């Protein structure tokens, strides 16, 4: 195969796109670094060190109750209203108004990112900020694979909340039981944000996405 020669004339057309492409790739990798725990992390909850108190400050998920739920971490999830996910496009789970509250969506949706059956968007609030939603593993499996998460609730549905600081980005994921074998996965990654603020914004997004799903 002949080598491609880059001339001076061609450089102005290629250079402006490189930083944008690199930023999009870094954003995808940063979000994937946290969400991979859902799909690839070993089930080590049985041998993990116990976490004292509430590991994640997520007041919004508790509603009017300042105390976290006391249900066992491995109990069957509460699903007061099963939801249908088949045929639902995960790229449609958030509205422009909801995007605006977390920085505004920038660019087109990214279906299949960071996981199959999910969709993410870059946000304009900060470099490489991102938001996403989709459908994933059963609730019990998420609990096993994210032993450092915390049980919370959205509209009475069992939800497993997990936050992690990656570089300067605070990323939180919420896995909300919509049936006994599927969860609604929502995620938010914000530069320079606290876990409390990120989780509180994620609660509003998760609540809206859950209510948007039709009853099963």
C-alpha cells in the first residue's frame, strides 16, 4: 500500500478536527472506565471490606427520608411498577430541557456507548462531561459487581448508586430495577463536581427516564 503524503495544503483541513476527535475519544474512555465495573468487574461483594455508613452522599435519592434504605444489599429488588424496555430507544430517554440542566447536549447521540443497549451524549458544561442512559444487567448482578455502591430508591424502585472520581471527573451511575431481570442504567460524568452534586443531578435524570418508560 502506498504511503499517503501530507502536504502543507492539506494540513489546515485536518488539524482543526484532531483535538475534537481526541476529546470525544477521551470522554468515551473516561465514562467507560467507571461503567465497565457493571459489566466486567468480578463479583467480590462476599469478600469485600464492609463499608461503614453511607458511602455515597446522595440525598436526592432518599426523598424526604434523610436515612438510606435499610433493606439488605442482596435482597430482591422492589419493582412497584414493572416497565417495558423492549423496543425503547435509549437515546430518547432524556429531553432537551433535561440536558440543559446538566450543561446541554453537544453533538449527536452516541448509541452503543459506553455499553450495548445504552446511549450517551457529550455535555457542554465542561470538557468531556457526559450523560447517558440505557438498559443493563439484573439488579442483583449489579449489586454483586459494584460492592462499593449504595442502595437507594427512585419512585419506590430499588436503585443501586455508584460514584467514582476518575481524574478530575466525578462519574455516578444508577441502576434502577424495572423488572426482575433488567435495570435502567443512567450515568452522569461532570468535571470538578462533587459526588453529592452529581448524584443529585442524576436522581432528577433517573426519575424522568424511569417515568418515561411505559408500564409492562
